[in-house]
C-alpha cells in the first residue's frame, strides 16, 4: 500500500464545453464577435458600461464596445445595433454597439 503513494497521478482534464463539444479551455473562448447583427434597446447605463435588453437575459456592454457615437451620448431606451461576442469567462456580451437609426 505504501508503494501506491509514489505512483504517478493521472492527468486531470476539464469537462468538455457542451455547446461546442470541445474540451474546455481558455483558448476556446473568443473576444471576437459573430457576424450576425442584432437590434435591442438600452436597459440601463452606469459609469462606462450598460445593459441591452435581450430576453431571457440582459446583455452587458462596455464603453469600449460603442462605435460611431460617444458612450455618454447614449440614453436608456435608445435602440442600438450590436453583435454578440464572448468575454474571457465565455459569457455573452455586446460588441460593435451603434445607434440604430
């Protein structure tokens, strides 16, 4: 039984990402957005970030994701176009946010 203490341990791997059926790793997460542009309404804004209403949840966006208009010129209720990207934790967030005329 003492000899078992010195046996090499098995390599532990993470569970696969169910959505993509690929092994889970930070290299599978992308900050790049998809090509599909969506339209939504700004739900709230606060100190350089905000949320876009997208049922069944609200989509986070940062002031850095805003294009063509200053973040401070956006208002709650504004209609915006955006693309969905993934943050470093693999959660959906809005990118390429623009006012929707």
